C-alpha cells in the first residue's frame, strides 16, 4: 500500500511541475509576442498596402 501512495504522490508532483513549466513557456511566448509587436509598432499594416 505504501508504494501505491508514493506513486500517487509522485504523479501529483509531476502534474504540478508540468503545469508550472507550461505556464512559464506560455509566459515566454506572450513576452516574445509583445516584444515583437512593440518593435514592429504600427507598421505591420503598411506591408500589405
């Protein structure tokens, strides 16, 4: 029974770690997107004229 408890605890910890990694990656994607938009400014629409 103790081994089963350890497996469940490890699974919970792994899930929390995976969620934290996903949030960090999502934050980096958002940061890079915002940095790109700031650097490009409003000139993106001019490319398609």
